[in-house]
């Protein structure tokens, strides 16, 4: 069974990739709700003060996109309708993406009503384009919040693993004295962690705390194995039997 501690070495060399992934997720979280909110605001603006015009379809086409994932090839199709409408002496050309059923139904030469902003006719809305509502925006915002929580959790795991990896690779082994037992009461079971104190080889006094344990394993005054960074002893960890085995393998 792979333990949490084993993951420390499985993620070796992937710090940059994890950091890039976190940045990508954060950008995604910020951009998607913002873009959807802007689109919805534009749609509502077109509905409230948009002018009507008769548009004519002049062309239609579709893009077939292929993506290979391992041995599987996945394709997707995007459908587009090209239309024009006239405002005074100006002819406005526009292209909008459409659902497949709308694309099949609409033919070149068909006419339909379009809403446009007088100051910017390129901002227009065909009658077959659904109007986004605040409820839809709320769904996108909630999705963004969920992704933000996921990003925060991934970042916490990333920071924890990076700290453990650094200490395991560069730490100095020593003994610490348990100073206090902390009992965590859960709904189903209790867990236990222990505060400890130690003195570095150059005389600095430091403290730390163990991970939560399912069973009580120590008492106040017990000596336990730890690792700490020589240049930054505030970064230290309890050397559990599993960690010790992994650390010895590294050595």
C-alpha cells in the first residue's frame, strides 16, 4: 500500500510541473467566471437597449478538431454561421458559433432578426443565440469557487510535500523531547499529535509538532527521532518509522 510518506519521493522532480498546473488552475478560476459575466452583461445590454435589424445568412461552415489522448483519437465539431445586416449605408458582417441543430436548419439565404448595439454593431445577438441569465453566471461563479478550493487544497499539499522533500533530502537527524500530548476529538475516532522541543547542534532551541496519529504512541518526556534543516531549524519533522526507512534508503 502506498502511504502519504511515499508520495514525497514519487513527486521528485515534478515541482515545476505542479507549480505550473496550480498557476493554470488559478488563471482558469479567474478567467472563466469573468468572461461569462462579461458575456452575460453584453447579452442583457443587447436585450434592454439593442436595435433590431434583419440579417441574411451568406455562408456556413464547420471546423472538425482532432485530439489524441494516448491511443484514442477524439474529435469535436464546431458549427459557424456567417451573416450580414445593413445599418443605413453600412453593411455589417458577423460570424457566430451555433448548435448543430441550428446549423443544419439554417440555410444560406435565410433571414432572421438580430439585435445590435448602435455604437458598436459588431456586438450583436442573433435570435437563435440563447440569452445568458444571471442564474447561469451564478453556476459559472460557483464552478470557479469550487476550482479555487481545489487549487487551495492542491497548493497546500504541494507546499507540504515540498517541505517534507527538502527536509528528507537535506535534514540533520537528532533527538527531541515530547513536551505535550494533543488529543483531537473526531466524530468517529480520536487522533493524537505531540509537541516536542529540541536543541540544534549549534545551541538553538526549537519546537515542532508531529503529524496526527491514530493511536497514542508517546508520553511527555519521551525522546523521539526528528530531522531538521541545519540552516533553518524551524523547518523540522518527526521521523516516524516509515519516514526513517525512506530516509535511510535515500542515504
